[in-house]
C-alpha cells in the first residue's frame, strides 16, 4: 500500500484539530507558525502552494514541534523568538515572553519625550528595570538613536539573552546592562534618569498557579509579584524618585486591579507632580505614568 502523502493544506487542518483538542489557544495559528518555522518560509507561503507534499523527514520534525505545543509549551519557546515593536527578539525559558500590551510602554515613552521637545534633554537617559529579553530598552533605542540606555535584571541568564538581542539589533555598544535588583546597582541622586520604565513581576502569588498551562514554562521570578502582585511595584514607585531628574518620568506596567493602589502610592510619596493611568489596546487600564516634581 502506498504511503499517504501529506500536503500542506491537509496537514494544517489535521494539526489544528489536534491542538484544539489539547486546549491550545488559536490552534490554527500555532499550526501555521510551526510549519512555517520548520520550512523556513513566511506563513503566507503556505497558502501559495497548499497542495505541496511534505517529505518524510519534514513530517517527522513537524510532529516533534506539534507534540511540544500540545504539551502547552509556548509557541515562542519552540520557534525561539517573539515579535515586539516590529522586530524579532530571542526568547527562552530564562526570560518572560514580551507581551503585545507592553508595547504601550514604548508608545508612552515616545509621547512623553515628544510632548515638550524644547525642554527635553537632547540626549535623554533611559533606564529599564527588569529588562528580561531587552525588548523594551532595545525598542526605545531604535526610536531614540541619541539616547543613553541602561537596563537591569536580577537574573544573569536574562542579562545574557538581553545582550544577545542587543547585539542582534546592533546596540551592543549602546546599552549598559547591569545585573542587580531594581535600583540597587545605582547610588541615589547620582544617576539622573530622564525616564524609568518597568514591567515588573505583578501576578499575585495566589493566582499564579491558576493561569494558562503555558505559564509554567516561563520563569516564576519574572511573574510572581507576591501577595496581591504589588511587591515590586511598592518598591519601584517610591524609590524611583531618588533616581529621576526633576521633571523626569516613570512608567510602570501592572494589572488593571492594581492601578488604584499604585496611584494612591504615588500621591503618598509626595514627590510626583502629576500621574495618570493609561489604557491598553483592550481598553483596560494597564500603565501608570508619573512625573517627578
């Protein structure tokens, strides 16, 4: 009996059904991304030649990838990259996968720095706390080629990946990566940053294990924000006042439920002259922005 030949069209259909049965979100997308990754083509190419049969070695390799996704391993870990701000970034189990909503931090930074161009430092100094893959600071560097850039992370493995991404995007010499816990590598009032941005761990410890199975493949250190998820936010907001120049800004991403507490903390700190909450693309409050007095 002749062995069945699997075409791209048929393989995508069957794989999507299989992944759907495993509870995978957007199973068709996963099927397409994995096959395009294996064949080293853009996803659109799969539809330009849908009747093309796959070779036996390609089928075997594809099955391995599909089994990993069926086990709920993140798609980005399987392909090894995530798109962020129209660029690809290497990711792995050592770092948090950059989320689309975090692009709002870059958008807000651009808006803030462009609001009063005559008052702006011609060579602004940006700090990214808990940089992870480096996606935020590298994206800012692409938008502000004249800026000084610094990024910290407590994880040496995260710093390694961030440096790898910086080299990939030709910013290896522009960004100073420092291994340390939030502001601890710096002396207060000696590092006058124009803008500090942070996407800290903000998932409440009590709900972390109830999230999607894919979460278990990401570093708990980059997700667990302690009881209520506020452990790091409660440190960053008051401490930042000692490291930002007068008139400088802080941007912090968080869960919508944490926004009121963060705004109250900013007011209690007494060192910020204005603060606002910014909605994400789903119209949910996602970022707190505050300007130092």
